[in-house]
C-alpha cells in the first residue's frame, strides 16, 4: 500500500468515526455501561470511607476513562450485524483495518470528551498541579488502548448487542478490581500484584496516582511503554479476530 492509498483509507476511517459518533454516543448500552456504572461504582466505593481526595480522584479518573473508552466499541459490530448495515460497510471500498480504526477512533474521542470534564473537576478540587505531561500523554494513549480493547470484545460474531455487553461486563469488572483502582499496587499481596500486571488499566491507574498523589509503582515512562505495547496488541488482535468472524456475520 502506497502513501496515497493509506491517506485515502484514513479519510474513509473518518467517515466511520462520524457515523459511529452520530449513532452510538447516546445509545442505551453506552450510557449505562460507559457513564452510569462507573459513577455508581465510584460512589459506592467512596461513601463511608476515610480516603483522601487525591486517592479518590485518581481512581475516578482511571474508572471513567476505562469505562467510557470501552463503551461504544462493543456495541457497534453486533448492532450493525442485526440491522444488516455491516454488510454494506464491508462491501464498500474500505479496508477492514480502516473500519476497525474508525470504530476505535470514535470510542477514543468519546472517552477523551468525557474525561475532559473529569479532569476539569480535578483541577477545581486539587489545582492545576495534577495536569502533568505524563498524565496528558497517558490519558491519550490509554484512551486509544482501551478503545482498541473494546473492539476486541466486539469480535465474536453475534447480532445481539446484549450478548456482547454481557461479555464486556464480565471481563471489564474484574479488571477494575485487580488494577490498583481500589487498592494501590504497593499494598497488594505478591500474588494479587502479579495478576494485576495483565491488565492495561493497571498502568494508567499508576500514571494517575503519580500525577495526582506523587506516588507510583512503576516509572511513568515504563507505564507509557507498556500501554503502547497493549495498544499495538489489541489493535492487531481486533483486526485478526474480526477478519476471522467476518463471514459468520452474514
């Protein structure tokens, strides 16, 4: 593929982004699993506990970005399979990787849009000092990583969005509890900490802790490098898995 063909595919990906954002950003599964669940989960965790505002906010930041960035992606493929619009998209002159990239980018933009309000809340409560370079870079990278993860979750060939949302919930909720959101990595047992390393959310939570509280388990650079690795892995797996399940959607 030459540079002109690549640019043309990216332009078509942007059309996918426009379509996704106009259709899915206020869909029931997106609102429930992307906004309401993390809000209720945070409130349940915060009430009745003597925790610092810095600790609470870094956890809220991690949960909000994770849930919002993974809320649109899982809903797209099964919805379009059920409405038969998926067939029209894949028959158009656009590569499968470009379709997936567009879906990821839509989730990425939605996640960044919501997290910007959370960051504004943090600035109001804790001051501008929380906005560090590592937090900005980590938030951008993690939003894309989590969005790619959401596309991996949408790969099973079903025309029932509820099936994918149930699968998504079964996978995402355990990741929240093992990723240092509620218990910092340095307070976990060795076994629990080892398990937490398999979650991409662990590394963004660590970046948030560093920026807001000034403490972290890994260095910010290492966290960014690991998130980059997860991003590449999820994007590749999403393309391969969707390609294998493509014919089963028709």
